[in-house]
C-alpha cells in the first residue's frame, strides 16, 4: 500500500514520463514518441528519500512511496 508524502500536485502532460530524481525533485522526461520535448524539473518540493522505499508520482499527480522488498509466501 502506497502513502502520499508530498503536498504539491504535478500536472501531467501527454508524451512525458515523470519520476523522482536523485536530487529529490520531480522531473519530466520526453518519451520516444515526443521528439520536440526536453527534460526539465517540474516540481518545487524537495522529497527526502529513505532507504527501503520506492518513490513514484501517483495517478493523482502526488509523490508517493511504497515499501520495497520481498513478500514471504
């Protein structure tokens, strides 16, 4: 289960991939189908990463995190 950790909402554009960079900010990178786009920082809120979590921009546009690891079956 993911938990939302940011207050800032990112507005997504068609043809871009969104991710949390190593610097803690959200970045926008053009996909292969988007030949005219360029990489740029889109978020102003810096997120401090913790070990053991995977960070992503959720479907609502907020930065979220989920526990990373194996499930015991």
